[in-house]
C-alpha cells in the first residue's frame, strides 16, 4: 500500500513540478498555491524515504558508488528545493500574504533572481534524480499498473 502511495505521490510531484516551471501557464496565484502544495509533497516524499536516507547516511562510505552519487544528488536537490521554497515564500504576492494577512513580498530584495536560478538547478537535479531512479520508477509502474509479466 505504501509502495503504491509513494509511486502516485512521485507522479503528482513530477506533474506539479512541470506545471510550476511555467508561470504564464498556471498564472501567479496557481503557481504560488501549487508551490505550497509541492513543499508539502516534498515533505511527505522525504518522510516515506526516511529509512533509505537514514541507512545511507549511516553507511555512506560502505554503500556502492551509485548509492553515494544518488545520496549526494538528492542532498543537492533538497538544498536547492528548500532555497526555491524559502525564496518563493519571501517573494509571494498572493498565497503567503493571504495566509498570514500581510502585504505582498517586495521583489527589490533580489530574492526573485535567487528563486529563478535555484529553480533552474532544481530542474537539473530533479531530472538527474528521476534518471538515477528510473529503474525503480519503471518497476513500480509495471507493478502498480499491472504491466509486464506476473509471477
């Protein structure tokens, strides 16, 4: 059951991330609210992956090179994603002000540039994350969607 939920969460993350990449497609209001939803989905994704994160952290030097590369890639993806989320909160004009009853973010602080640059890095790292975990994705899709041969 958890396997199935994790798969669909990852699919939702991928689709939401694709939508977030083009603000003119979603509009600013949807972009900001979808960004908040993605932050929640990332948190869930990390919680469901916590066993792997903890065990790989403890045994970092003992795991395979592929696992070390995957771990470091995930760490860079996490750092950039957190930067995008924080900068997005700081420059929010719609979602955050409506949640806290404040005024819209001031783009003069340069956080919009940080948000843009880090989102480009997230795009790269997310693509690499998907590529290095492609075998899991295909296996999960076949199992969940009942494709391929059955035992």
